């Protein structure tokens, strides 16, 4: 019997991957793995690689790498070990192959929701909203299109961390006319120490995208996040989502109330001024009852006196008017016309405030704080002059910083930061600063 024919040599890219080294492969939505067959065929026929590949010898060990280049990007192929996060099924595969398999599995998973609840485009972006979505994240119909993507929420949280750390140390940038003259007096008169952390009020919690990012900051920067929403179902979903991210229960408290009432009636200059509701009224159902959901406390205004006698900053991501806000046109969204934030619902918190517009909402929030540090999440087509007028009416006389958040090259939202002096970001000559 004649001896079996010799086995064709392995493709250099496959050999490098198997040895734990690096190989660079073309990445065109990860369809490059289909090219391995053609690479192996070339090697079997002892032909040079195709025009898209070039052999490169690098390093003292003489290892040969097969490099494929595309106009868009180049991906380095590396092996990964099995882990509980990938179910132990990706061990031994290169990183690109594992991601290709995961994306293929996700693409094959159809949208299980009714289109009226979740559009297919939001379902396709679910892991951008929450990286741990597959671990049991819960969203309602409004949350699918209104929750802040995780990477944006983390960025906003870091901005708040920098502002609050500067506030606590007394070295924050506070300039003339920025509405923060009282801040240094508070820091010099026994204000809360930086070690104890600060308290952020998330005025429109929703399903918890921003609240989770705030609560994951170091406790020395942010010790508590007070989440306010009118819908207890949303608060429960936010609590559940926070538990998936292993947020300690003592870092978040959920309050079922009107954010307009909380900011306008309960706090003045950062301190709680409203008395808690009488116990008999709570027992009579006139106020939201308390409950513990996934170890997190959910209740009414009575939680504020127990958990948050003071607040140091406010983040607001109010409803923009649904998915049709873009119909106002470029730079056509006016805070005083297009944004309407409702007050307390009938039967709860008697005497609740009426609906307000976006400009009045900012004025109410500024009056609730002493630091006047506010983050205001706005539609991408917000009129800048409308925002400037709202800031002036709220007492801000300095600069406002606007950050545009892009995902995959597309502008998603704009966040306005108030309460600090941002002149250091501008190229201004001294004679232009008045």
C-alpha cells in the first residue's frame, strides 16, 4: 500500500493563531473567516497568497504572519480562553472567530417583542444599551428608545465625578458669573467631606441606564443616587437592572414621585426642606407605599428624609415628546415649546405641581441646588439659543458646556453641563473676557 500523501502545511494565519501568537486578518463584518478555505487551498497548491494577502516576517523567532488589509480596518487575531461569560464554548478560538460566532447567534435571534413595544432597530442595538443585556435586562416600551446607551451613560458619569470631586476639594473651576459663589462658603463651613461622597438626583430615572452608571462610580465620589420616576414599574425594572450590574443596594434609592415636586418643593439650596408625609396618609394609600425589590428600597417622598437629607447635583433626562421629536427640524427643538414635563398624577401627592416646559424645569432644578451642578440630556436638534435663554433665566451667567454623543458615527444626544466655569476650554484672550 503506498504511503498516504503528505498533509498540506497549515496556513500561516491559522498556525500563528494555534500557537497563541498574533495574526492579522481582514475584517469585513467578520466574513473574513470564509477566506481561510481559500488560504488553505493556496497553501495546498503551493501557490503564493492571493493579492489581498502579504507575507511578513517579524520578530527574532522568524514567525511568518499573513496580513490582509482592507480600506476600513485591520483586526489582530488572538486566541482566547473559555470563560463563564462565553459559556465555555469560545475557548481555543481566536477573538475574531468568537465574536463572529456571537454576532451570528445574535443576528439569528429574532426580535421577540411586538413592533409596538420594541422596533427591530432597537432590538439590534440591545447590547449597546446594556452590555449585560443577555443576563436579564428589563425594558419597557418607552425604555427601548429612551434609555441612554451604556457607553454614553458611563461618559456622563465620569463628567459628574470630575465636577463633584472638584467641588469637594474646593479646587473646582469656579469663575466669575457662573452662579456658584456660595459653593466655596459651604466648603469652608463644615460641608460634607469628600470622603463621605456626594448625592446625585436622577430626576427621570426610567429603566436605570444613567443611574447604574452613577452608582458604579467610587463611593468616595458618589455615595448615593436618588432615582425619581412617576412609574413604579419603571423603578422596579431599574432596580432589577442595577442588581444585574452588582450595584450595592445602599448606593441607590428609588422614589416614586414627580421630579417637578421633588426639585421644586422638597429641596432648597441642596437641603431637604419638606417634611415627610404623615404615616396615616401613607397607610391610607395617599402616598406610594414602601417595598424592597431585588434588595433595593422603593417608596415615596418619605424616603428622602431617611436617605437623602441633601443633594449635591442633578441629572435630568426628561421625556422629549416621543420618537417624533426630530420632526421639529435641525436646530428646531425649543425647550419652552416642545418639551412638556408633567406634574404629580391625580390621587397621589395631593396638590402636586402642574406640567412645566423644559426651560422652567431647568430653573426649578437650579433652585434646588447650592452647587448648581446640573447635567441636562437633550435632543440632538435642540436649539442652542433656546438653551441659552433657559440658562440665563435659571441664573447661570457663565459658560455652558455642550457635549455631542456619537455612536457608530451618528449623533445621538447632546448633554449640557451647568455649574462650572468652562472658559479654560476656550481660546479666549484676556481682553475678551469681561
